[in-house]
C-alpha cells in the first residue's frame, strides 16, 4: 500500500494542527488534508526567548503555515492558516473561538510544537529551564484545555500530543527538554482518564531521530572534533536498531491512526526504530 492509498477517511471532519507550519507538523497537515479533512494549521513567528533551537525570538512558523496552506489550497485541499503562540493563553483562546465560529466543530487536535536547547544542568539558568519546559508543556495544557469543550460538543474526537524519545529516556545536556517531554507523557495519560467517558481520546507520539531543524541543531552541538556533519549523522544512525532515520511522514501516519482509532487512549507510542525498546 502506498501513502496515497489512505484507509482512514476524514471527509467532513475538522482537524487543528498547532505547530504545523514546518517539519513533522506540516506532514501531519498534509496527511489529514489528503484524507479529506478540513485542516487549520496554527503557528507563530515569535518565541518568548532565545532559549530554543532557533536561538532567536524571531521564527517563520506562521509565515510557513501560510505558504503551506496556499500550496495545499492550490491542490484542491481545504487548509487554512492561523497565527497562534501555543504558550499564550489569549492566542489559544482566540484560536479555538475562531475555529468554533468558522467551522462549528472539531474532530482532532494535534499539538506538534516543541523547542529544545543544549546546556548542562550545572550551567543552566532558571530562565532557560523554565522557557524550555514552558515551550513544550504549557502549550499542550492550554491547547487541550480550550479544545475540550469544542471536541465534546462535536461528539468526541482525538487529541494527539507530541512527546519525544526524550520523554521515554534521559539524555545529557537536555534535562529541561526531557523533563518537559516526560511531562507531556504524564499529562496525556492523566487527561485520557478524565475525558474517556466523553468519547475523547488522548494519546502521545514519541519521535526518534528525524532530520529536522531541531535535530540539525542538536547535531551541531554534538559533532565531535574533526568529524564532518555527515559522519555525525551516521554515528547517530548507529543509535537506532533499525539503522534508519524516521521521517515526518512516519509520524504523520501514526497521528492519523490515533485520530481514527476509537479504542486507543492514554498511550505514548514511539516511532524511533527501536531506540527506546525495553
């Protein structure tokens, strides 16, 4: 079966992908749209601090979301872009209010945002710890909180949160990121219990090594003296039992499955080639 032979049909459904302007998030947007959903892709062009893998407060998330929506609309798909900082409750409140007014329903929410920054704990500033935790965890809480009424009034649906292999195992120099991503797994399991009787499923996906902006930043931090970038990538590959990097499409396929699987909730599922296998 090719990726175009898509078994789950989301025709008539509405999906929101927060943090979907680029990378894995954009692959999730495309997955939903090609399965028939109306998709809103939300992202931001600003971050609250430079403690992130872009090392800047200015990014192009919303601009990228607009380009993605325009490209997919030209292909006959139903995708629109919205500006929202996942960690700003006013932005998130407005995002869901606009969605309720414009679409009238919501069937799936994917929280696909995240930031990381490399620093050993002994040298880490409290502000850095707080910003990395906030950038990964606060938005999951805020998005879920404001999604629940609309999901419930729509007859149920799915929330899919992005954690990481760093939410299953600890890694040196990213303790704040690990703390946040472990937190996403715990939050997901707890919320799934709260809303199970409402027909709302809550799950998490844990990506492994994807050749994304985040991993390129990590690679630049962990490259060894005299080692080329490609040699470093190959060393990273040896961490994966399958010896294959994951792709945004790999993660998007799992997200689509979780959005459709009516009996799966409270789970954190890794797509990492066996990196975190027990």
